[in-house]
């Protein structure tokens, strides 16, 4: 079919890295080492001084289809993802209507097959994400759905959440929670603190997140059902979940790039591009997240890519919807956050292997026709590979993004580290930083 | 720190220097005189266009701004906009762009969302934006007219003039602000103005109506209303803003009156020369008793009438003035 030869990159395996060539034929890695006998028609990717590792997996992408195609489609989201080095995206269910039925899940999966990436679906935990009655998780699981969440909001009622965990456990799926107690968050629009008081904006307290984290850790202890914590943003949330994980509870968590690169001070301009839930937190929280990333205790970096049509971000701060773009710059921001001499192992752990494990992306499910992700870069595995240039430099230009929306908080920001090639399902989708 | 509002937008009092504030107060003094003439008009802004854009209902502020602009001979474009731009289906940016396309020099903006004035100043950087009150953030002209009124009344009592007083009489002046600080843009502007001018500011409110991070404000939080009233040279009351949801922050309006209302009994604790202020509109019988409003110590009407000269001063400095070193 097709062959790609990635030359002389630092191949980042599961436990060690070494400079090698990687030969890909017909969607599989067929050789790692010094490749002398590549097919003559093989496409050459020069990866000198680059990192070559398993393609990134995003656990948290709002692809907006169906319902808000003006902001993003599965197709445009996939292009944005490919440019960001992603080979698989988990589409969040807060679409219109919400992904809470077999028909809607099938629709998104089918759309996803038309893109070069693997598009997985996170189904809703409750019908219409209202937090009241359970969505048909078993039916959706039978279609290959492995993650369920009401993201956008958390499941507020503890008895509903307990029931959902208990119901999900035998299905072999994992629930994921957007932790914020909406009553305590009280319709707030930024982090609660000195700044919100001065700006006259209603605050969303850190405690609104931490209380639900605490509650859900105890519900996991009670039910034994696995739970993934979405976009943890405070130092104490992190502490609690890491401790629970160390105790052996089946919990995992992700952090989002905006939470470890931006703090609440950005809101002082009242630019709604900085409005997000959970909100940008204090300097101390940002430092705690960065520290956790560097120590390698973070399970996954996830984008919470949340496109919004421009006119919605031209409203007043409290009227504008929450959320910001993430797919195209997450890898560079993660690379920068990892410090002056970032460890490639950690980098691919948080962007690929960790999230792939949580999303349970594998190829043994015929119905979804997904490939396997987060692999060890060894012969015989599916060819989902990202080539990342640690010395690459680029600037974010909101008008030049593949996303249909422009609501990036990093417009104009110069970044170090760049995705130079993305090979998804054996196909070269991005080469030299551009879509092929 | 902004040293003068000449040629600039006025969005907040937080970042104004003492000199900038005094400049506005001094400028307003000359406009007080204009307002006493039989022909209350000067040609300072002749040919300039001031748009008055109120996204939130307001009678007095709007009237006061438009009167001020007209007395400066500006053309006034007055636009009543639906209270929510979302409901209207038009973004804030589009509304502003439409007004801007008509050709304007300044816009006076009132909006129920905090930060709207700053956003607008970003959308139309060539237009001077005067914040006429944004959500729970700032109401700078109210803060300025409150400071102006205090200076005016105290100067009169001392047999001098506001101009001669400068900022001197604020040094060590004991100002108490009572009531719903949390939801009040007036309180934020008042605190900034008073503290910058050198006053000693205390605030007193039910715990739920104190703002987040109040410990970092240039004020002392006190809990004993009676003691604070006896201490104060000036008492500023605030509207209990039940329309902003502060009703749920206290048990009842009645209880608020019981704990923090300026009742006739409490008013007796005041020093005889202490001044009582309220930005209006008042909830008579809630934060202030009707009989107290009508007492000689209350200077609420002076506040209202000073609204025009202060807004004339702000418009004049902002629109006619040019920043230092810049061509007009």
C-alpha cells in the first residue's frame, strides 16, 4: 500500500530512547533500527534532532458536531488535531443534541471514519447531560464507547453519580467527571479571589472543584468503579487525586495546557478568550500543576479544546461562553512546561501513552475500526506516530489555525517545540508542519 | 498609574493618581459656575459627538451625562439598548462598531456586565470611553462626584473653597462606607477615590456582602456599626442591590435594616457635623430611614447636582484634552 521511512529521529520507546530509523508499511511499524532496504517509493521523513514517538491522544476535544458546526466540525477538529500531533481524539458529548444515544454515537463514529484520525466518542452519563437519569451506557458501550462523561458540567447529584459508577463498573468502561459543584460555583465566571473581588466578577471558588473531587474519590472507594478526573486545576485537587491513586483506587486525572500555562491575572483584561471552566487559577496552582508534570505524576495532558464562534467571544465577559482552543498548541505548551531539559519519555507519556490507556483505544473492536495507540514504537504495532522537533519555533496566529474558531488565548505567542510530522493509521497526515 | 485623564478613556478609578483625581475635581469647580448661569452652556466640545450607550436602565446617570455633554455643546447620540445584547442577538463588538460608524468622539457606556467599558475601549481604541457604570466593577464618575461633594461641603464649612482645599482636607478624613460593598461598583470607585486622596476608609457590611479579597483593599473592615458611626466624619451608604441577587445574601431586608440600616436611632450616634451620603437610588426604610435622608446632615441632593459638573469635567478633559507630548 504505502511506505514511510522516518530517518534518524530519537525513537522514544516505552522505557528507553535511541536514534533509529522507523519503517512503516501498510499501517504497521515493520522495522526499527538502521533501515537499508526501504521500498524505493517510501516517503522519507527527515527526523534528525527530532523525537519520534507514539501519536498523541486527546482525551478531551469538543468537536461541536452535531449542533454547532459553525464553531467546529469533526473534520476541522481532526485537521487541527493532526497539526497538533494527535492521532486520536475523544469527542466530548456536550453537542446539540448531547451524545446520549446509540444513534448519535454512531453518527459521530461514522463521521470520524471520514477523517484520517481515530475519533472515539465519550458518551453522556445521563440523558441530555441533565444529571437526572442514566443514559443507555450499556448500548453505547456495545458500540465501542469506553469513556462516559457529562462534561461541561459534572454530575451534581451524588446519588446519581453513585448509581452511574455502580452501573458502569461491569461494563468495563470508565466514567470521567468535570468536577465543579455548580451551586458553590454560583454562576461565577473566573477564579474566586482578590482579583475577582476587584474586577467585580463573580468568582468560581477552587473549593467548588475540590469538593466534588473529594466526593467522587469517596464514591470510587465505595463502588470500586474507575473514574477519570477531567482538567484538574487546583493544587489541592491534584494532591487528593494523586493520594487516592497511590492508595490504589482506580482513579486517573488529566491537566489542561491552559491551566498550567496561564493564571487568573489574564482575566484582568476582561477578554472572554480567557474565560474557561474550571477557571484559570492562582499563580500557586499553576506552579503546582507544572511541578506535577515535571515529576511525572500526571496521567495525561488533555486539551479541553473548546471552539466557540467569534461572535460569542465578542460578548461581555459574564455573557460569553466558557472555553478555549487547545489542539494545535498543546504539545508545544507541554514541552515548554516540562522545563529546560524536558524528558522525552514524560512528554510522550502524558500526551500519548497515558491518555491512550485511559481511553482504552485498541484495535480489537471491529465496530469502531480504531487502531491501537500509545504503543511502544516496536515492530508489529499500529503506525500512529508523531515526530516532534524540540528546537522548532513558531508563533500562534489565530487566523491561521485549522480550527474553524479563533478563540485561542495564545494569539501572537512564540512557542518552542513543534510537531513536524503526524502519521495516523499509517498515513502521513502532517509533514514538515503542514497538512499533506 | 494614570497621571491625568486628558485625552484618555476613563474606565476605573483604581489606576488614577491623586493628581489625576484632583485635576478632575478642580476642573469641575469651574463648571459649577457655568451651571449657575442663566445660559448654562460653553462651547468646549462644539462639533464633537458623544454617544450615550446604556445597556442597563438608568435615569439619573444618563440624564446627568447627557446634560453635561449638551452644556459643553457636544452633539449627543443617545441610544437606549436592550438590557441584554445576547437577547438582542448582537454582540457587544457589533453594537459598538455600528455606533462608531456614525462618527463619534466619545462613548458613555453603562452595562450590566463588569468589564464592558474596558472591552469597548479595546474594540474602538480611537474613541474615548467613559465608564458610566459596569456591572459590579466601577462607576468612576460617581466616585469622583462623591469626592467632589465631600470637598465642596467641607470647604464651605471651613469658609474656604474646593480649589483652595485641593486634596488637603482628605488627609486623615474618616470615611465610613456601610452596606452592600460586594455587589457595588460605587463602593469600588469610592474606595479608590477616597484612599488615593488620603482619607482613612472603613467599611462595614454583613459578612456575605464583603467582597472577596477585601483584606487587600486600602480599607479597614469593621463589624461594630454603632462604633463606626460615632467615629466617622462622613458616612456613605449604598443601595442594597436586590436586583443583583444580594437579597439572598442577607436573611431579609428587615434584618439588614436591623444590622446595618441607618435608622433614626443610629443616626443619633453620628457626630453633629458628620455628613451622610447615598449614591441613589435609595431604598428608603432599608439602608436608610426617610427621616435621616431628610435631615440636614444628608447631602444626597448635593451629590445629584454635582453629577453634571463632574461629568462635564470628565468629558472635557477626556475628549478635548490631549495626552502630553501628543498632537491634538
